[in-house]
C-alpha cells in the first residue's frame, strides 16, 4: 500500500483578511456565494491576494494543482488495484481524506464547488459512503495515523535516487510531496522521514506523483 500525502498544501477558503476586499465581494455577489465560503484561487484572485499578502500570490490559492493531481492519482493503476490512499494536508493543519472510489467532476469549476462544499460540510457522502472528509491534524499526526512502516519526503534537497530504489516491495509506505508551487515546507519535516529527490530539476506535483505511482506499479507488478 502507498499513502500519497500532499503536505502544506495551498488549498483553503478565502482568508479573513480578504473577505471585505471589493473584488472578492464582487465575485461572491456574481456567484451567489458568501465570501468566506469561496475557495481561494489565485488564477482569478491574483490582484486581491497581492493587496493583502504582497509577494505571495504565486503560492497562495492553487486549487488547480489539486484538480490535476487528484485526477492523475485517482485514475492510476495503483488506485484501481486498491493499492493507493490519498491525503491532502493543508498549511492550516487540516487533513482531507480521499476515498479511492471517489469520482471527481470533469469540470474544473464543478471541482471548485465540490471543495467549497467539503470545507463547509466537513464531509461529502454518496449513498451512505464517505467520499471526502476534512479534519484537524498536523502533518506529523497524519503520517503517524497511517500505520506505514516508512515515510519518504520528496524534496529537491533530498538524496538523489530513483523511485524504484526506495519504494518497498511489500508493506505500506508514506510518500510526502509538497503541495505548493515554490518555496519550502511550512511544517517541520526534518524528522518525519527520509528526504529523497527523484530528478535534478524541480517537477510539477502531478509529475512527481505520476513517477511514483508508475514506479510503484512496476515494483509491485500491478
């Protein structure tokens, strides 16, 4: 089993500092939503983020990352064979658990709406089955709760190695990927696992996930 965890992810609703921003209020009115229940999205709120968090608009509010990542992970052979669990840890120490059988919306806008529903309701269910849930948890607590024998932190500063050289042939492993586009982890990951790097240049989150999942499939002969 492989537990894929996105750590310190830039996924959140509109911060309190931005709720009264005129641009956010306008968007909320147009969409018929309450500002505090809208998902922060720098693709559409870049200027507003810059007004309240100068210089951070490239890192704040990136739900598009998770839309691509989750589609890659959920459609992987590892997931289809029942070998994958996905968790998203946010920078505000929340953990989103993703059921392996969840079917994500094909439309990005509908995906944003789903995430807004999740943050508001705390869980998304279908036919009595919990598909998505969110709870308060630090990254360390989340890793400890999985029961995995080993944890690996994917980082550009880690030891250069191929996935096939550190992924185990049996048992359960935690693979931690940074859920942000630039910078470093906010959480202290120093003692949470072995730091490894799978390529000499930085890769997108979904590319890292894809490389890990394909390599895992090869090792386990899925």
